């Protein structure tokens, strides 16, 4: 055997990692031999030697170093905050990307673009007596094609400076959209979900089954709802915020999450008690205390309070939003059971359908 053909050990790994390394090296034309494998239970074997020819050592070391760098970057990225953006390739999905990528840039995070699809067999199982074509036997292939086109567009937008240059990944998953979004957010421990929604008139037509409302009602995730008619394209364009409060301790925890998302920003915050507050004198006292507390703890923001009539809350709010140029509504949100959702929808749920102003909905326990 020539010296150059002498086998040397380049790494010692578990069996699983040794196979990965073997595949990578062989793809680059480097023959690999693995030794010390427990043939009875190979998956639990440790101390597996990955051996190559001595002449292949320089290239193998270069590839192994690159592999280690890629693994380090992957682990590093996995610790970054995650902004989850569900998309359906519509115009309001594109608008959600403008806001979502902006959030990720500020947080030093990464973006996951998620699209869900429903195969025809799944749709028929869900609604066997329906004549409506709710599924598509080619749904997966179509979703892959559209996601690929969307990914190319996102990369072009980043190159052209339309979107900030943050890392993003694209995923397609089979299933009902709201369920898929919630499960993905749980797996990835998403810091924020940014969701596009239709305009006010269209939302009212689709009140039952709104994906955004279903995700809000889960009450576990911070959700930024981006209406189709939203004018702002970046977070920096948001100036005036309406903060709905129940005067409970959890509201302050919700506001603290908001403050971290919008740190180092000069914003005007109007605290508005939720319509169930009846005693004006008591409400005014609580409001004054809350304004003083917030101003002392969040000095970057300017605070004031406003009491709306409980009799015409929605009408007064619409007028207030227009008069004060409210750009964003901040709403603490609590998970609700199915009966309370049907007969007494949460403020967050109602506001999704009531207004074209974007919402930041923060969960409370």
C-alpha cells in the first residue's frame, strides 16, 4: 500500500453523525470507511471511527471545518428570536412581510415564512357531505411552486433594499391554516406572529372562520395584525398608539412586551379603559395612576388617557382613531374557551373585524 493510500482516522463520532460525515465526504469524491460499528445495535454505537486515505486529508479537513461552521451558524440562528409570517401569496401577505422583516431586523431575529395547504383527500374527510371543491389533489406541488416564486421575490426585495437583510426560511405544511400556524409557533417558540388581514368590509363578510381571529383566540402568542388598508410600511412610521386596559396587573406585563418590541422609539401612547368600566370617577383615578406609573417606567414614550362612552364605545372609538391619527392598537388578550368565544368575543377578536388599524395583541395569563 502506498503511503498516500494509508487509511487514517479523521474523526470519531456516534454512528448517526459518522454516517452524515461519510455521506458528505463521499459526495466530494473522498472514499470513506467507518470502523468499530456495533452491527447488532448500530444506532446506539459510540466511538465510530471515520477513516479516509491520507492523500485526501487536506480536502477532508477543509470540508469538516466548513461543516462545523454551518452547524455553528445553524445553532446560533436557532437561538435568535423568531418572527413567524403566515402567507397565502396575496397582496396583504406581502404587506405583512414589510412589517415582519422590519421587526426581525430590530430584534436581531430571523423570519419563518409559512404557507399551509389542504389536499383534496383531507378536505373530503373533513366535509364528506359537501359538494364544494375545498381541496386540491395537486395542492402540494402548487404550494411548492408558489413558495419558490415568493422566495425569489423576497430575495429580490432584499437585494433592492425594499426589505431589510434578515435571514429567512420558507416552509409549506399540510393542514388547516389556523392549526398549522399555532403548531408552528409552538415548535419554534415564536416571539411574534405577523399576519396580514383583509380590509374591514371583507373581514365582516368572512367573520366566521377568520384565520387571524382563531390564532388570536388561542391567546398564547403575540400577534401583529396587518390590515390590507394599512398605510405604514415600516415600524418607524407608527407614531400614535391606543393601549386598551382592564386595570389589571397583567396589562402592565403586556405593555412591557410592547415596550421591548418598540424600544428606543418615541411614541405617543393613549391609555383607553375597555368598555366594561362604568364608574367614571373611579376609572379616572385608576387612569391617572396608570399614566403616572407608565410615564415613570417608560420615559421614551409620552402617555395620556382617554375615556370613551360605554354606550357608544365603537362609534366613539372610530371617531377618536380618525381625530388622533391612531396608527396601532395594543390589546392585552386572554385565552378564551369555546363558549365565551361564541357568545362574548374578546376585544381583540372584535377589533380584528371592526377596524382597519393594525393590532398588536399580547397574551396575558
